[in-house]
C-alpha cells in the first residue's frame, strides 16, 4: 500500500475506531478526527491502539459542519476514509440531527479534498440503508444496482441521509476533471456487530445486542437481522483504498440471523445472561411494537417483521477479496465488550 497519511473522519466512532486500528496494524500514518480531543470516552481507546512499524497516530479535532475545520483536518493527506455521520434512525429534529451531519458534512469533505489537492484515494462509508427501498418483496436479494430513492424525512431519515450523502460523493466524483481525480469507493455495511472499544459504541447497531445482554427487553420480536462484523467492515475500507473498481459500491454483509437465534446463541454461550426465550407473535408485535422500541411504527413493523431480505456481497468477496466472520461469531465476540463497556456506562464512565 502506498505511503502517506490516511485521514479517518469519525475516528472515535464504532467503524472509524476499527478502521484506525486496522491501519495502525499495517504501519500506516493515521490522522484521526474526533469532535472533542479532550473527551476520554472518544480518544483514550484510540491512544491505546498498538502501532506497527513506521506507523503513527495523530488525533485532531474536527467539526464536520465547519468547512475550515474539515479543510485543516484533510490538508496534506494522501488517503481519506470518511466514516463520520450521525448514526441514528430517529430524532426529534431529523433534518438537523440526522440528515444535515451526513449531507452538509459530506459536501464539506469533498470541498476539502478539492482544496487540499493531495488526496489520491477516498473511501466513503455508506450503508445498506442507501440501497434498501421503503418497500421490498419478502425473500428478495438486493444488489448495489438499487437506491433507496423513496426514503423520506418523515419515515426513513437515516436512509435519506445515506442516499443524499452518497449522491453528493458520486456527483462530485463524476464531475471532477479526470486529471488528478481521486480514486473513490463506497462501502455499504448492514447491521454491524463485533467488539466495541468504547462505551460510545454501544449506541447504533450494537444497541440490538446490548438490549439482550443488559436484559433490557423481556421478550423478542420476529425479525431478521442482516449482520457484518465491524472488523470485516474496517478491512473492506482499507482494502478499498487500492482494490476494487474506481467508483465501486460494495456491500459488506456476512449473513443473517433471526432475533430469536441471536438470543439462543447468547443463552448457550453465556447462560448467566438469561437472554429471553419467548418471541411475541407477529400480530401482537405488529400492533404493540412501539412498546418494545419507540422507533417501531406500524408501517415499519408491517414491512420488516416476519419478512426476510438478503444482500449480494459477492462483489466485495471477488474484487476486494473479502471473507467474512460468521454472524454468530460476531454476535458472541461482541459480548465481553458489551458487558465491560455497559458496566462502565452504567457507572458513569
């Protein structure tokens, strides 16, 4: 892999932290951007990462919505992995809290690339949410040919944010002059499990597992979860710097498990957790789903509960030469960190 500094935006986040760890293990120079360099929850785990060879870590503050701040963070780097975004599916003000950080932030990032003039490779973290439409057929397999263009601010703000942010990247890339145009790839993870490094990582996708591990839900709902390991997602990002097609879209999905199968795997491996056994019947979950999770609306439940959706990740296997940890392995290897970080969180750490 080429020398030069790799800037990783959102480096304190779940995926970003593992990307930084992967790069440092390869002996790369990494500039990690965080919102608050004095917040131990966001930086201590980064400072503790092992560094191989001639690698090095620089932690800098960056405000994704401040163009000057973004320019300063990217200046002089040769590679950029942009993972920074709001990772939440609902909010009181979805435009400001979910869409704007992704879209305005990504506009600032591509403008900073132009201003820097040194970025040769650019990998953007997208999501299956940028691909999955609001409605789909039971048992359907989606590829990267699809876009979630029907996502709305009211019903799917996270999907809308991911679609709009990726459109920003692709329109910028297609309009850039061919000479000096950076290589660009987008990575599309499904629900991401695997070891957390910080208590801040317990939000987002790990909240599914944390609810089981911390015994916050007494019963299960009939839902399939498409899974990928965070370490595989990080590996895909790093490989995409030099592998795969320019302007490629790559799904990273290892497989799927029913929520009941996840709970069963936890009971078998960690019986002391006493994860729930009973799955609520579909009709009850459909009517009373919001009692289990306030984000579950009637329309969301009708589309997702008891229905299956699959993803074609073979291009990543073929072109990035990826192989995947099994969903069960990712689930079980999340647990020690969830217990440790969850206890610290409960204690105010």
